[in-house]
């Protein structure tokens, strides 16, 4: 039961903070595509096919991954792992080949010859973890009929086929505050403008200096 309240609290905070935080493991298969913007296509077996706009340059030394990149787990070329001294991550997006003679392969079609396993996203900070715990506790008290800090009209919730006598999801996802001061302060600190999704900017015409991810 505790896990259910925690899952609901995490989802509510994820929505209220603009879907910024959270980590997801992914596998992508880059391929050569110089005539379009980078986009991701769902492939077979949960593997994404990702066009490499960076390969339009004379040198095939960098690959743009759907970011932000938190951690690269493994890079494989024709089934063989490419060791980390041969590459590094820059700007939380670019997989850059740094060995003197190395270049990434340039397949013209998506396929298993070039695969990258990595973790995408931004880790939930400690403040977010504390806020999720506090909100989950208030949800539990509401379901148990105890006094809590949630809005008075909180009654029921339905999430992925699971129904509980607990809260009205719209009351917590909408513009209303959760009613829990520590939770509302954290939400305001990370999402002061109440954005619904992570902002993104794309321009193929502006070059930026690269920074090594730490």
C-alpha cells in the first residue's frame, strides 16, 4: 500500500514540475541522415533508431543523442564494446570519439551494427525525494480518514486502472496547490512558471562550444 501512495505522489510531482526529473534507460541505433532534423523513431524490441545529423560534417567523430544524457552504459560497433577511453560525452548530448584514428561508423539504415545503451534524464534531487515522501504521507492520511494538508475537496483517484478513496487527481495536477507547504515550496522553486513540459530549443545554424560531462 505504501508503494502505491509513493507512486501516485511521484507522478503528481513529475507533472507539476514540468516532467523535468527522472531517469530512463534507452538503447539507440544511430544511422546517417543528413537531410532532416534529428528525431527518434521507435524500433523493434524497444530500440530507437536515431538519425545522426552530426555526420553531415566531413568528420564522423560525434553523434547527437536524444538528451539530456545522464550516463552512457555501453557503446557497441558490430557487437564489440568500444571502451570509454575512446570517447566522451559533451554537453549532456554529444557522444564524441576522442581517440586520434577513431570515427563512428555511418550506417545508412537503422541496424544492430552500431548501438548505444545510455540513461537519459535528470536525477531527482534530494529536495524532490523529500517532497515526494511528504506528499505520499499526506495521501495516506487522506485515504485513512485522518486530518491532512490536502485540499478539502480531495476524495478519490483513479490511476492506471487502480481506484482509491483518496484524492481527486485534477485537484492536485491543476493550478491548485497541494496544500502541503514543504511540497508547494519545492515545486515553486524548480518550476516557478508552472511549465507543463521540459523546454527545448533547436537550431542547426548555431554552433556551440562543447563541454565534457562530469
